[in-house]
């Protein structure tokens, strides 16, 4: 049996891993986490998937307890701004499309919708809540939709049946600190020290890590959470890293922590605004915004990117320190090699456009528990793990490339190049299909990657890459029920906007 796990690296990935392993295995596994006090972390505000709920429920943590301690906010979706180059915007929400007579409301919108208004404002209830900056919870804590509240217990991503309507924004450093307390209280050994050497046995397996002050830390299984450096998985074990920069060229970011001019003006969504050589995020935390510019250094220098970011979000705040980040875009050929598993940035990163960083960590940890080895380290078990991890990452890659290919913007060298850049062959086939019909679960990327067909359809319609005409079958159907459903969404949206508190007011009640 495996008795001991050594996690090298802290941060979000390290402490999520340590916490989850303790929640899963309790005292049956010894867990040690070693991190250096000298290693800087990316430490910007983070946005998540709605499926992060499974993680916190698995740990037995209540949102009302942990969220205020992490500068947390709500995320009902992503608002995409200026991806046509004309200032327009649309929402990609956490909401499945309603179906009438066997066809989604997006199909019905193509046939009979009001095309003078964006599709998302007509087929999704969530868009209205975003526009009004509403909380997804009433002041008594109840959720605005019924039947989805309550703890999920020790469930995982595989048990996601209903679409939960929101995710979170939070400060990554504060989440790591919160989970550090959770994990150490449950027996995780925390070693603050510099790793000077990674030791290997005669077969090349990791036998321990030598630290400056605590000697050699030994274990049966090692988890590499050392970020883009990949100290164990890449530098020690020599695992090949496969770059995605041929299809996703954004390789740098610059971030600013910006106080809001009006603190109460807090949006319940992430904003992704297209810029001259990439895009800019805005992540509203409880007391401030996290802002950043993700770009390709082929088209703009770090100095120019910082200047463009400051002009957009903090023109009079030269005192705000900019954090410049080099991103390693791609994934390891294998994230589990010998007795080492890479989790987080040491495994893969595909740029933060759809908030997939925390999702990749959660998915990797869940799969590690499901494929947890004994001392034989069954190769078939390891291969099954790597296959699932790679498929999820590759699916997200396709989905992100779609954002750039489907966008109609072509007004700068960066955006012009995005139209002629290479793309995965399966995606080319999918985009060809999208000229004729919307996606369904059989025509999107076929393996689990966190996104459903409504997400793919939200993006192609929002970006202007929609079918050239509605499905012919709809011309033979009575549209009465579909029109009624459009009216119903409008009525429900107005009722919810009137009933729900603002995002800030509800969160302020948790922070009292």
C-alpha cells in the first residue's frame, strides 16, 4: 500500500491537493507539503467553473464560512466584450438552453428570435441577472432556482447532473492560506524550506527531496505542484512538454490589483474584453478588482501591454504594482510518470480565457484519488489517468481556439493573424458543421472537458459564427410554444431582478 505522499510546492494547486487527499483518505495516508518561502506565486484573482462546488462540498466546507475569508465574489458567467471590435458584448452563462418541441431555444432564436437583440439576452435567464448585477442568492441565503441547493457531499465532477448557476471569484493566495489551515488541522505536515535536490533511485524513480534545513523528505508518491518550473515532472524526470503556442499564441500576461471606484458596484461575472493583441480580464473580488492583460509577445511588448492595461483600468494609479507573468502554454505528454504526478501549472495551462486553471487542478486531484495506486504502480492505472487528463486538456484547447477562429474581429495584426493560424483538425470539421447547424453533445469535442454544448453554442452565436440559416424543420413546426417560452424567460428575469439583492449587498451580509 501507499503510505506517504509528498507534495512539492504550495499555492492553490498544492493546498487543494493536500486538502483533498486528507478529505478522501484521512489518517490512512501521511501527507507532507514542502514549499519555499522565497518562491513567488502568480497570486492574481481567480475565476472558476461552477463545478468547483463539488470540491468545497467534498471537503465539508460551507460557502458562507470560507467565501468571506477569501475576498470571494460570485460568477454567473463570462461577459465577452469587444470581440467584434465594435464594443458590443454577450454573456456565456452557467445555464443550459431550454428545449421546446425537441429543439433548443437557440435553434428557435435563429428561426423566430429578435435578431436586433443578442441571443443570450433572449434565451438565458442569467443574462438579466448579470445586467442588473444581482446576487444568485436571496438575503436569507436561498438560491434563486429551486432544487439545486444543499451539500453534494463527497461527489465529483462525474456526478454533475444539473447545471449549478454560479461559480466563484476569489483571491488565490487567500484560498491557499485557508486550505493550508484546513489541511494542517487534519494532519498534513507543512514544511517551509527550499528543495535543493530531487533524489532518484537506480530505476529513476523519485526517492526523496533534499531540503536545506529539514534534510531528506521521503515518500511513496510525489506530487509536483511547482508551477511552470515543473521541477519534478520535467526537470528531474525529463517528461516532454507539448506546446500549444502554434494554435494558442498568448504567452504572457500582466496583472494589476485595482480598487473599485465605487466599492458597491460589484459585478457577478468575469469580463473578457478583447484588446489590440489579446484580451483583458476583470475579476471582481469583494474589496477590489483583479485585472490583467493576456497577450502574445509576438505582437506587443510587455511595456506596451502594461501601458494599455493601465490606460484601460487604472489611468491615474501609477502606484499600483504590475505583475508580469510568463505563461507556459501546453501540457505534458504525460502528467503521471513513475511515482510522480503533476498537478496545476506543472501539468498544463492553456491561458485563462475560460477560467480553466482551477478546473484542471480539481479534475487532476479527483482523478488521482480515483486512480490512486498501490506500490506496484500498475502501468494500466497510470495510463488511464494520463488519458483522461490529456483528453480534458485537449478538449479545452479546442474550445479556446474556437473563440479566436469564430471571432469576426480582424482590425489589428494580432486579430488578422488569428484567422489564418493553424487549428486542430477536428475543430476545423466542427466549425464547418456550425455553418449549417448548432452543436449538440454528439458534435462537440467528444470527451469530458468541462464544457457542454450550450457553451459551444453560446460562443459561436455570440461571436457571430452562427449557422447561415435556421434548421428547415422549424419552418414546419408551430412556433407558439417557443414564443411563449421566450416571453416566460423575460417575465422570470424581471421577477428575479426585482426580488434578488445586489451582488455586493448579499456578500456584504456574509462579511459582517
